């Protein structure tokens, strides 16, 4: 079968430098994946939590970050042990009907993810330039195609662009914290889980929402594919163990940074909405407006810039993940821009249709719908991943200790139950 030009997983690294230089070639996957941990969907839950309960739910952000580091670390280990990415492993190791079901569900998750990022970017364009959401949707789609059309889009260029956009988000929210000046003692107190989390249904709901929205299906495929792209020249068991250490440092640093950004979003919302008396959980546009009135116009501008950077970086990483899913499950190689056209076209249809009939007011409903779809699809990816991890013969020298396996099983069980509960609860609202 003839194939198109090489994909990201094949072109990022064609040789593995020796010694310390290899460490630098290993860096990157964690920071690309971290983008998905601070996408517009996370913003919505963080803003709702901060505006409703102040700093009290910072503990949920901390738990979500730790769960993300653990699960993404499992993906690193699985990919290093097998030399194959998650999508390929599912295709190779499970019956074809099962693999095709997981592929179909994964594609649905990609579309839902892209829909949320598309809307987040459109909201940012509205806040920055006053554009209608409909126009923002179209423009943000074109911006993504522009990034993917850059020279070197099948190599490290998307990673570098995403890294630059992520840096914008980090710098913006560091600035927001300086402007907002939250109480340090209150911040530290919020990191400690309170018994009120279990007593107050709304606090529990938002806490679970923060955790459930953090682990996204596309990030598992994306991380696995990016790790695989770093394996050229990594042959021996010792080299794989060394690569595991380097990639874990990369992952932990990146997701810790993403956790700080999410905590900052929550803290800024807590300061901005303190005493505002909002009757219901505010949306992203509400947060922007109140930032301007309570903290200042500069804070509101920085907030909108960060939102645009988060939305565009997330859509780019989503396209990269979609490329890996298509190649892994179908053995079909597509150019990045072709893959983006498929996913973005599928997400544009419901976005334009609903916005065309209901107007900008339908954005919140679409965002909720995208999160419900993600909650429903997550178990279809987590369960096959866990079954692969439990195969000692497949894992070889990187097989996990029984305690780690039990913790992995418990984490998957909790997230599966959480995803179903959140989807059911949200659908009834």
C-alpha cells in the first residue's frame, strides 16, 4: 500500500544522539501533552469552582494533576516497553471488532475535543475584537490550518509552535496572579482537601468535574505517539530505563506547570468574583467581564490573549493526536492539514449549525455537550490501556510492580465511574 508523507511519529527524530545530548532530544512530549490539561474545557470548570467556592477547590486541581501525571506516566512505560504507540497496540492486540470500536469512539472524542477548542478560540476572538462567535469559529479554524501548513509541519514545528503558545498562557496567568494578588495563606489552605467536599453536593460536583475534565482521551494517544518518535536508537533495557527517567522528568515538569496554570485560573476567578454575588456559575465571558471591572482592563486583556493561545495550541495538539489515531488504527498516513480538515470539518458542522440557528447564546450548551461526549468515551480507551499494562509478557523488563498495577486499576475504575456519573448528571441538567 502506498502511503503519504511521513507523520510526526516518524519524523521527529531519525537518529538518537549519544550521552547527555539524548536527554534534550527526549524533552517535549510532556509539554505538548500539558496543553490538553489547560484547554478551554478546564478553564470553564476552574472558573466555576473559583467563583463559587473561592480557593477551597484548589485541592481538586492538585488531585487532578497528580492523576494526570500517573496515567501519562503509565503511557510512557507502555510505549517504551513495546516500542509501539497505544493505537497500534490496540489494533494489534485486540480482536478487530474491538479495535474498530475503540477507533470509532476515539474519533468521536477527537471531534468533541476539537469542538471545545474551536469554541474557546472563538470566544477569545470575540473578547479581543468583538467578533461574533460564528465568525470566530471560522477564523480560528483557518488559524489552525495556517499553523499546520508551516514548513516542517510533519516534524518538530508543531511542537515548537505549541510550546510557544503554551508559554504565552503561562506568562499571562503569572501576570494575572501578580495583578490579582490572592492571599497566600488562603491559597495554601485551599490545597488541603476539606470534609466539605463530601458534604456539599455542588462542591463535590465541581471537584469531580475538574478531575474528570483533566484526563482526556486524545492525550493518551498523543503522548504515546510522541514517546514512540523518540525511540530511534534506544535498544537495550538500560537505555529504555534511562529514557523512562528522562521522559518522566519531562512529563512531571510539564504537568506540574499545567497544574499551576489551572490553579491560577481558579485563584484569579476567586479574587475577581469575591463579593460579586453571582447567582449562578459564570462562564468564560462572564469571568472576562468581571476581571475588567474588579481587577482592571489589563487583566481582562491578558485573560483573552491567554484563552486564544490555549485554544489554538489545544486544537493543534488535537490534530497531532488524530493523525496518530488514524495511522495506528487504520495504518493510514495522512498529512497534518488533511487530518485537520477531517476533524475540524466534523466539529464545524454542529458548531455552525447550532450557532446559525440559536446564536452566540448556544456556546455554553455546545461546550457542555463536548464534555459529556468526552466523559462517555474515556473508559473505552482507559480499559484497553489497563489490560495491556497488566500483560507482563508484553511489558517485559518494564513490567510494573503489583502495587502499581493495583493503583492503576483503582485509578481507571474511579475515572470510569466518574466519567459515567458526570455524563449522566450533566445530561439531566
